[in-house]
């Protein structure tokens, strides 16, 4: 703790001295959140990320499903240091990382006690031909929250800003995902690089963006060998549209199609074609204080987990997309990819969700939702039904910068989670959570 306080003090001193010496402007914002969770009959859904400990509340006949309750918190500080009217330094520091569990509870399998980390640090330069972002900045967010998992990425990025006026915009960037050969004398390329270009338009009708991306993944290559490892070239076309229908209705939609090849440099090893697809359509309407959504979303899946000639599973609906508390919730560990993979993410999904949000007063908002989901691809002898989910929630503004929220979810678990074993006994899942968030 002393180390953390010392580091914060040093950073504050440096910022203070720099501000006084160069007349810089320092803008700071942040948030502190305390979350409490209870999951019943989930067989340890929040436990052991990367395994099938939970995955839909499976309990073999004769065993008791695991329940769990825990508290965790997080503290973010985002700072912008304005050097002059053309240059700014942007950053985000996490004094307490997400998922820091009170009491170091072992069965959540997270790195408890994690504290200060500088997650993002990048420069923004406002040039005559657009904005340039250089450094470690936020990324992996595009359009809607669907299939998004916002993270931190090393980029050189150009954004058009107001270069093309208010109607059109564009961006392009190079992103270094993996650097595996720095300071290593080798002729083998083991890096993973990503390139993206995009164009967007907006007007009274709404907005639309279309992007092309290319991933060159050589991380599977083994230095000094000629017949080992693999290389992957993957293309993508993704688009998002938010269209207005009159003054109080609209349609939000997004798609992402990936294709390419995983090329094995091994004799007798069959190369794999890549073909992945994700799509969402969300129709919404607002009447006074009530806003309703009717949503369909889909990610492609594979028939099984074995290596086949095609790679078709998209890999989940993203860490940031949570229209349902359990099926798409971080700790349901079913379709959300935040806590690791699952059989459901491999099998893909077709889902429909109907929800309503009601602003009961200026400070109190209420939410209700019902959803149904099934697998995109049926695995041999497995059922395709994930089940029905029912949600209610409420949020109350205690002060302008302090909000308390409560969420309740119930999943009527489908037979997919029997995993093809008829004797398996399923448990319906209940999740209760509450969240206190202070922002500044």
C-alpha cells in the first residue's frame, strides 16, 4: 500500500510541477464502483475462468449445485493534460482493478489485491489533416456494444475529425497486438499486427459506418524451424447503422464478417478456412418516459470443439454487451467472453430479447427484460436450447454523482447444458447483484 501511495504522490507532484512550469491544463475524471453478487444453483458459474465449472448451471445427478456470494470494487482515474491547443496527453490509471474481490475469495480465481496500473497513455495531436493518436489507447469498440470488449491497444491512429465537415468522417490505424521478436536475432516473423480503415456518414436520417480490417497473425510460428506452427491471415468487413424512424423510433444494427485462412507449416496438417459472422438488429421506440427494445442477435458457431477444416465460431458476444444479466452477463459465463470461454460461445447463438426501461422519476429508473437463446450449431447428441431468462432491475440516483442499482435475473436453463448426457440434472440459475457507483 505504501508503494501505491508513494507512486500516486510522485505522479501528482510531477503533474503539479509540470502544470505550474508550462501553464498546462489538467482535466481529471473518474469513478469508483462497489459491486455485490449472489449466484444461486450455478455450480460455480463465476469460478475458474476458462473452464466449464459453471456454463449454464450444470450439476450431475446426485450432486449439489454450487452457489456463491462476493463483493468487489474498482477505482478509475482518467486524466487529460492539455499541453497546448494542438497537443494533449491522455491517460487512464486504475488504482484498484476490476474484479478485486473483498476478502481475497479464492473460488473466483482472479488476481485479488491487484492495484495501481497505468492502463492507457497516449498523445493526441491535432494537425491540419486530422487527429493523430500515438500510444496505448482504448480500442476494440465499434458502433454498438454488441461483440465489443473494450481494452487497451498500442496504436498509431489517424482520425479525420472535422476535416470532411460534419457529414463525413474516417479513420485508419496500425495496431501492434503482439511483439515476439524484439531484440531477437531471427528471420521468423512471430508478430501479430492489425490494420483497419473506415468511413462514416451522419445526418438527419441517423448514422452509418463501414470498416475493413486485416489481421496478420504469425504468433504460431516457431523460430528456427521450417515445418512447425502456423500463420493466420484474417480479413473482416464490419458495419454499423443507427437509423431514425420518425421522432421517437429507430433501428440500430451491426454486423461483422471475418474470413481467411489458418496456414499450418506442417506436413500432413490440413489448413483451416476461417468464416465467422455476427449480427444484431435492435428496434427501439420511446413513449414519454418509457423506452422499449425488441432485439435479435446472432454469432456463428461450430458443430464441436474439435479442429476441423473450417473455423466458424465467432467466440461469444463480447465482454461489454449485457442485455441479459445471466446469459450475456460477465459472471454467467455463458455468452459473455469476459471470464473465459464456454461451450456456448463455441456453438454460437440465436437470441431474441424484449426489454423496457421506465424513468419513474427524475432519480428512479426501472428495467424489465425477457430473452430466449439457442445454439447456432447443434453438437452431436446435444440439444440446442440455452433457455429463457427473466430480468428486473432498478437504479436510484442518491446524489448527482452517486447511483445505487439492483439487478435480479432468473434463467430457466435449457437442455444444451446437459452436454448430450441424458442423466444430467440441470439447475435453474438466479442472480442478484447490487452496484454503488460514484463518479467525478
